[in-house]
């Protein structure tokens, strides 16, 4: 205990490194973990193989959403490309979008045709010209709404790149269905800071690497309704398997 | 990215909390992970169910060591008590020793008769009076030797509580069988600091809790030979499954 604690993890594409390690390990469960650290030090992990699940092994809510995919697809936060690959195989034109360079590389190696590294705001005009019919935010990626303010900006950007009548198909988690004191305390502290209760700040860690911290939103359906209230989007359908749910936003 | 990062994990018995959570979840694999953080930020994890493995599912080297257990047994760092339970069922007198209060509670709930919370230095005189014949340091617990200096002190304490001709049966890992740059860099840095290459400083993390950092030693058999050179112990037998090994120290 008498030597200085050393520097923390180096900052890098830990998320993409996890997906690449899992791809190179054969994508079977039990090989690579995704570890997520919240900024209060709370650690959680899941099997990285979840990012590679074939369509048959998706859960009920993903299947429910999959039946609502139409036209051209924008897969926001595409990860290892499980959704992009599925809908591409259905014959659709799909753009896989991820800010992680290595996640994009994993998508390409697995055969996704159109992969864009970046955010919705950075979509090249060629992609925007496509005007998507379906936006996917699977795997809790409604979390990419981040916060009240960012949600409005992101929903506006998604309006800009989609056709009239387009849908956003998203997955989220109700953060309040918990009795874990660490989570309940985090929600309280968020509210004191003027943040939404489930507005968590997290980073992904892999070996000696961590991503920068980023905001990720866990919200109830009611909270989502309030977030989209002044946008072009309306909460159209909602299906739940507590504590997770699937939601369909329609462009009005 | 505009709000202060909050405080890190709170300090507590994260190791014991993991074992208790795994016990309460039924001890099957896939429920609870043990996450270990090295002080350079390197994260690793394993299934906590490993601490509950029944004898039939122990690995080859544990079975090899189990065949060398005689007389009264001191299980140092007993964890969830898998070894203590096994040798108690064989009819032996076993003391399970662990510094984690919750690990001790898990051992008791699982039926270990003699559980002591503490270190070898804190063994009550009643236990010392037993004068053990076999000391177990399974599950990489040769790591509890910590450092050159601590190894000598601990081996002296183990001399004090054991019979003439006693054995220490231990498991360790050769840290140098790796091509991971993060590990190789850590070894180099350790040597610069005057530490042994595999003398790692780690803490166990669970949800929002972390243990204090502690030293844990990964050493080669040659390094162990040098560590015990001026003690009453001699490296008597050695069996390897790279990168792990089992070793028997005999009291001369």
C-alpha cells in the first residue's frame, strides 16, 4: 500500500476493441466481456457475444421491432452490425452508423456494405440523400438521446435525414424499476444536478483502455413522450418486457 | 462531458459481496462476475461461480494437489470454501481463513465448521495450537506472498503454525507467458520501481464498491525458489499447465 497508485486506463476505442476481440475469438459467448463503468464507480458487464447474436436469438422485443422495419434503414450505433446484416440480407439498403472506428471495421469484415464512422450529425450528404424510412436504435440505443437538450437536437437531425412517415424503432430501459440503493442514489443525485434521473454518465472499459465518459439516457415511456413533445416525432407504439421496452416513434 | 466526474467506488468488502451475491443467485455460472482492476486501470473478470466449484469440476492441478493433503488443514484465503468443504467432508479438521467478512459468512452458510476472519498473523492461539499439517493456497493464492519482503514474513508465520514436515500446497501463474503489451509494460515498470515483475497491485470491484488496493504476486517457480531460499521451506514438487502451476513446499 506504500507505492503511488498509477494512472488510470488509457483513453481509446475500448468499445470497438471489445467487438474486435470478440470477433477474433469466434463470437461465441464466454470469451469477451463488455465492462461499463458509471461515473460513480458502479461497474456492470455483459457478454460481448450479445452484439453478434443472429436474428433467431434476438429477444421478443427486437423481433417485434424487426417486423416494423420498412424501406431504407439507418442503424444508429450499429455495434457489430447484427441488425444491419439482418436487414441487408432481407434485401434492404442499410447504413450502419457508429462512432467507433473498430466497430465499423467489425461491421465491414462481417459483410455490411454501407458503413459510416460518425454520428447522425456527420452523415455524408450522399447518405442524407438516401432519406431513410426506418431508423434503428436497438440495444438500449435510445440512450443515445443522452439528455433533454441533446434529444431534441438528435431528433431534429433524424427528421432531416428521413422520409415523411418514417419511423424510429428503439430499445430502452426503465431505470426506476430497481431496488438497488446505488442506482436509487444515483437517480437522486442526478435530479439535484438538474439532470434526468436515468441520465447516466458512463464509459466502456477493456483491458487497460477506456472510452471517454459519455451521457447515456435511461428513461420511461412517459419521459420519452415528454422529450419528443416539441419535435416532429410522436410515440406511436410501445411494447414492454420489464424493465426493458421497445418503442416506435412516427414522424408526423 | 460538461459535468464533473463523480467520486469513484466506495471502499468495502467487494470480494465478499461478490461471493454472497453468487451464493444467493444459486452459485451457477453466468450470474455474477468478479471484476479485478489493476492500478494501471487494467480490468479483468471471471465468473464468481469458480469459487463454488465442486471437487469433480476442479482442474487437473487442483486434483494433483488434493492428493497431497494430509492431517489438519489451514485453507488460506478460503473464499467461498470449496476446498475447506471438500477436505472437511473427507473427515479432516479444516480451518478456513479469509480477511473478507462476507466470504467468511458464505463459508459458514455453506457448512464450513471452523471459519476465521483474518490473516495468518491473526490466527487465534486456539488455532495455532492445532499446528497444521497442510496449508492450502489455492486459486492463485500464492499471490498472497505479495512481495519479497512479505513472502519471508508470511512463510515464517506459516512455519510457526505448522507441524514439522508440513506442506504448503499452492497455485500460481507465470506472469511472463504473455504477449499483451499492457502486461509487458507493467512488468517493466514494476522492475523500475524495484518490485518483482509480477508483483501486481489490484483491487476487486463489485457494483459501486471496491476493496482497497493490495499487492498480489505472480511469480515463476524460479522466483518462488529464490523467495523461500532463506526460510524453513523448500520447493519440493512442481506441476505445470501453462501459464498456471501447482507447487508443494515442504518444511525442512
